[in-house]
């Protein structure tokens, strides 16, 4: 009876741990995206028309390029959409994106906290079941020793 319950609790704990790991990976991805937005903001605030930059072309390769007009920045908005902004507008769009990412990170962290709480409760249940099983074994041993005498 309790062995089956322990196995079920163990399986539930493992599933929760896998969910927590997936959510933590999600948080890491969101934080990376936020860092990239910070880097873009820094670039937009420091670059000027005529600045020379390294432009990624894929595969780890870059080309040197000159910024023709800092007021023609294209910012990804999400859902495969992008828009052209002037320099200040691009910074504002990226700041808004960062705020959205902060909200997503908070939501995912709340989900992680809930799962960790659930995991803790299941661990306590498993400990109680183990203690009950040990007490039953001790009682059985005591009864068997009483019969042997």
C-alpha cells in the first residue's frame, strides 16, 4: 500500500522537477533576450550617423558597415513583426520590450515558486509515508519477537 504511494509521489516529484527545469531554462532565455535589448539600447544611445559597426551576417561572420542614418532603426516587435523607428523611438520600443520581458520573467518565477512549494509538500508526504512504513515494520518485529518468546 505505502510502497505504491511512495512510487507515485516519487514520480510526481520527478515530473515537477522537470517542469521547474524547463521553466528555469525559459527564464534564462528571457534574460538573454533582455540583455540583448540592453545592448541594443546602449548601441542606439552611443552610435551616431557615420559610425562604423560590425554587422552580423550569420554563421558567426560579421561585416564592417557604416551607419548611414541612426534615425532608421528597425526593432522587432514580436510575433515576426518589426517596425522602423527614429533613434529615440527605437530606444523606447526596446525599453517597452524589456518591461514586457520583466513581466514574463516574474510570471515564470511565480510558477517556479508554486511548483517548488508543491514539491516540498510532496516530499513531506513521502517522509510521512516512510515513517509510517518504518513504524509498521517495527511493530511487526515487536509482535514477532513476542510470539517467539
